[in-house]
C-alpha cells in the first residue's frame, strides 16, 4: 500500500511531506520531499503546495468500555453513583455474551472510522469482546474485571489473563474489591502473569475520600501497597490524585489516562494533567464508555484536553499541540519498521484550510469525521465511509435488535 503527496506527523515533532509505503504489517518506506522543522511556524512549502491528505499515527483509546454502545446516552444528567446504580447496572444485569459482541463490534467500527487503531478495554464477557475486536480488526487489550463480591471472580481473572496473551490484569476499582482480592491478584501477576494493570482510580472526590477513610491511603497509594502496580499499567481518571500519587505512578510506570469528556459529563472534575506531566507521569487519553461521553471520538478528547488545561491554568502555553498528539497516539509513530497503524485525514475540509499549522489543526480543528482511511497492521479497515472487511449493515441491525431486547 502506498500513499503519495501527503503530509506526515513524524516522531521528532516535525511535519513532513512526501510518501509512505507499507509491506505486510509494517511501514516499509517513507520518502520526504519536504521536512520542515517544527520551529518554523509556517513552512513555506506547505503554504505554496498545501497537501490534501495528512497521515498521523493511529490513535490509542487507553480507557474504554466499548460494549457500552448498547447504552449510549442512558442516564444523562445523573451523578456517577446514581448513574451507575439507577441507569447502568440494571441494564448490564440483562446483558449476554451476544449483546456484548454486538456492542463491541459497533464501537470498534466507530473507533476505526475516527482514526483509532487500538483500545484498552474493560467490560464483562471479555471472551466475546475480544472475539468481536478480532473480527473487526481493531487492536485491543481486554480484561476480566476484578470484583471481589462475585464468587469465583479472582480465579476467573487469573485464568482469563493466563489464556489471553494480550489481556491486562484488571480490577474495577478500590471500592469494588477488597484487600485480600487485590493482594492475591497482584501475587499471581507479579510472579506469573506479569501484565499491566487496568483500573479506575480517584474518579470522584467521594471515592477518593472514602478510600482514605477505609485504608488511611489514597486509591493510588493503597493499590501500590497491594502490589497491583508492580508491573505498570493504566490508571483511568485520576481526577483527585495528589502529587504523591503522581510520584507513585511515575515510579511504578503507570500511565494516567485522562478522560475529559466523561469527567465533565459526570461532574467529576478535571485531572491535573499538567502537574502529572511536570512530575514525570506518562499521560494518555481515553473516551470511557458511550454512556458517559457519549461518543468514541479521540479528536474531541484532544481538543477538550488542550482547552481545559489552558483555561484552568490561565496560560495558553500549557499542553502544546504536540504534547496532546503524543497523549492521543500513546507510542504509535510513523517510522520505517514500525507497525503500520495510522489514519488518513482529508485536509480539504472547510474547517481545515489553510494548512498553516498542522499540529494545531489536529488538536483544535479536526473531528473524527475528517478521517477518510484507517490502517491497522497494514490492512485498510476503513475507507471513506466503508469497512472493506466486514458487513457493517448486518452489525447495525444486530445492535438495534440487541438494544430493543435490553430495553423492552
């Protein structure tokens, strides 16, 4: 596969212009005609010969509950605990593996259409979820969610993770597990499984304060003490994290996953992302689930992350466009030998002209709907409104039927 006369976002924070080729699952060749330094604010070559396509590394959704496409928009306006208990848990109790499969398929299509090539996902029926991701072609790390009140769940978590090489170890949160559960899972992970952990931490002030009352520690400090962070991982939300929490996350190589849309919709607050970065924490972006967002658009998360923290700090220099792009791509890069995971954006759209500052356009002007192609492992999985590898119409009908059953 070859793309010619395109702009490219390159790993050294520069915008290049030229061509990109893939062979098998990897990028095999990049030829640059123009390679302007990011220090030049308005490269003359990009003004004189504006590109009509931009290739950027595939976006990575580092915290998702993809099957929640089944409950998109449900419970809007409720605070987190009421939202869970009144709107979400009753419907989730009726879900089957087939429901999860339908919801994940639809969410995976939505993410592919918006340039996302990988997701870190946590939800029930993970076997069905993983199979659905594989069917669509989206890269996914799924988890069996740790919940200490479910009989046999500890053994299930260990067995699922052992049997699925891409799976992460997972607990839902401090407040839905107990200390013996966390320590036993950490013991199995640190001595055998050796996988990253995926967990919600300090999403709300109540959660944070209740953990302090129960354990005398913040959720981050408590989970670190149980050993669950010893293999690194992903801590979602972190809205109420302290500086000491950030120091622990850095020490344990745990990524803070910022979910600005979800945190605002549920009224939880804002993670202190600039401070986390200042203290050396790696930060990524997530959408959370469709019922608390209500879409899977990582371009929107980039835009919000940039604006929120500039506004809170009263400082427009906080979080440069490149900072935000690196949060959204989470290690994906356009380089020879790298996995061919990328998306292609149409720069001829009305809101993307002129192309004077492409990184700024990515963060502050682009939408998921501007993506015209998405490539994962060298396979073209989304192409101008179509999905060449799957029957999207059949999947839509299946989703609609599942939703009717759940809400009848």
